[in-house]
C-alpha cells in the first residue's frame, strides 16, 4: 500500500446543548447589534479527531480518556462569563468577579468562531500530549443553538 492509500480514521465526540455548558458573553464591537449586550447560551461542541494508526486497543481515541477535555469545557463554559481581553468594560467585569457575582474568563475574543478556535487549541495540545501526536484535531464546531454554529480547522485550502 502506498502512502496515498494510507487509511484514515475519524472519531467524533460531541458535548450537546443538554450538557449545560451555559455561559454569558458580549461582543462589544457589535455596536449595531443586540449582541453588544450580555447574553448567553448553552453551547454545544463537536470535535472531530483523525488518526492514521489506531492504538493497541484498535481505537482512534479512548472516549473515556477525554474526561480532561470535558473538565476544561466545564471550567471555561459552565456558568461562566467570557469577556474579550480588549473589552473596554473589562474592569467592570473584573469587579463582578471580585465580588463573587461572576466566574470571569478573559479570552482573546468571544463568539462561536473564537470559542471553536480556543477549543481546537486546547484539544490539540491535550491530544498531542496524550497520543504522542498520533491523533490530531481535524475540526471543532461550536453552536449556540441548532440555527447558529461555527467551525474551526487548520490546513484546509479554500475552494
């Protein structure tokens, strides 16, 4: 078999809206939209992992071994307030954290696109360490609800 015929396995792990990853955020730069206000969603995440070889059990990834991923998602998105680091009201949100009124997570950007990229990065670091690079993250999809979603992936050319 030549390298062009090498097998590829894909595995999908989802954490649906029912998981309770309910967070609030605002997109302060969306001054034309109601998205500039604090609002929240029970986010859903869909991870697609890829491997060209399986482990000694015949698995791409051990589903049970993804508990640290679920814990990170809970830390970041379960009853939290996510605010962009450049939000002009960051001090206000930091004060809410200081008074115990919010679990603040300061991130580079907010929204489905930003959250998909953030989760992609964390999952990539985690799986690279856990599988010694055998498994990669192909794509992460984040949805606010069934009508709105964004995906993030690397290495795909535009058509």
